[in-house]
C-alpha cells in the first residue's frame, strides 16, 4: 500500500528544476515516437521492449538470478544496440533538424509542390514514353536507398524530373527519391519484389513493388514501353489513366485534407 507520508516527501522534493527535467524528457520521448511512428524501426522497437518486459516479469516472478542480473546490467548494451539499429532514422532526424530547425521538425510535411511536380512530370513522360520511377518518402526513412544513388538535394520540379529520366541521361535507369519537397538523390537502387502475381512486370514495376512492400513510400512508375502510369503503395500496383487522375490520387494519399472526396480509386491503399 502507498504511504501518504512517502508521497508528501516526494512532493516536497519536487522543484522547478524537476519540472523542467520531466518536461524535457517527455519532449524527447514524444519526438522519438513521432519520428519512428509507422516505420520498420517502430516494429523493431516494440519487439525489443516486449522481449525486455518478458525477461523482467519472468525474472521477478520466478526469482531467476541470472536473468535478473542480465536485465539490471543490460541498459548500456541496449542503448548501444538502439543506436546501431536505428542509425538511418537518427541520421535522418539530425539532417532534418539541421536544415529546418525545431519548429519545422514538429510540423507536418507539405506535399503540394511535390504532387504538382510529380503529376506534371509523369504526364509529360507518359506522352513521350520515357520510363521513370519516382519514390516519395513518407514516414519510413529511406536513407539506405538514398545512399545507393547520386546525391542531388535539389528543389523538386517537373522540369528536373523530366530531365533526369530523359533517355540516355546518366541517371535515367534507376529511381529518384523525393524527401521534404527536395529530390535528394537519383540513380538509386531499389529492392525487387519478392513475390509477383503478374510475371510480365518489368524491372521498374518490380522495384516499385519491392520498396513499398517494406516501407510506406509511394512510388510513381511510368512505363517506357507503353507510357502507362502506375502507382505502387503497400505492395500493390494501381494503373492511373492520366495526369489529372494521378494528381487526385497523390492528393488523396499524401494530403487527404485537401483532396476532393471520391477522387481516388478504391484499390489504392493508405
């Protein structure tokens, strides 16, 4: 049972410094969870916490001496392991914080310019039958994919995307990755889909499905052979008939608060 006197002693020791200490810790925890939300790192974090709690409960309930010793002396090892496991997310956070500051770090990403540039570029390339694969990073960090390509860090525009994927240009064969309204890299290598329902899909479409099987990225693919536009999301590929429809789909997925109801096809996941 709780002792009232103990509670009073704790409250008497609570000062302004203690309040600041708790507030900073709360902000750090909130920022970390917001960063990891919807990513592969969050799944791994949940697994580590569940395993750690299981050992704590079993150790205390069954009085397991060795398990209790390992739990009590594993904090340092867990912190080092977390830095290694979450390395891409940590680098992404520091990069974003350095470029935008604290205020923008807590603000949601604006996708209007990205939607307009990607839709216009895909429309042009579809008409000219220029193949393209454009990856839009969302919550899941794609730093490991970005590092396989050529760094650009350029403001996104339809003209830039069309030039990158112009036939015989040095970077036209691989993928472009867009993060926070900027084309961060081109010529990026994507993982291919592990399983395919349609065996006739080309490498671009298999790569688009592959990256969306393991992340929440949205990928726009333009076929070099037919000029068809497809959107890959959650491991599924959806045909988009034209630029106008593509713009509606991108708005529905990336900026649902501004999208017109009923504009996106039901097959496109969110």
